[in-house]
């Protein structure tokens, strides 16, 4: 029996409901933005949104992993600021995290 066949109906219904709700929220947002002209305040909020999403994603990792995550993210940000290459920043951050863990941090 495959995992899909053995999955509980309630679990599949919850996943489907979350997918529908996610799509509905995104579609409603696009629809609203087509019909409502953004004010200066709303435009500033929308421009700041990507940064807040990154912080909301990274902060729990830093809290959980402590100094290792802080070092890795700091190096990744520094490399990104210096060379403006995503892949190099990711590689540098991963190298620092691996090195820090190897040395017991």
C-alpha cells in the first residue's frame, strides 16, 4: 500500500482546504490590487514586504541554531553585499555553518 492510499481522509481534506485557501488569498490579493490604486503609504508597505518575509524566515533559524546560524547568515549577507552573487553567498554561508559545526559551535 502506498503512502497516498494509506493516508487518512481528514489529512487529505485538510491539505486540500489549505491549498484552496492559499490560492484564494493570492487570487483575491491580485484582484484587489487591480481595482484599488495603491497610495504612497501602501506602496511603501509593499516595498518593505520582501525584507520582512526574509526576516520571518531567518529569525527562527537563528533562534534555534544560535551562534552558528548568526555567523553563517552574517557571512552570506557580507558576501552578497560585496559580490552580488546569490550562489556565492549561499556557498559561503554553508561553508561557515559546516566549519562552525565541525569545530563544535
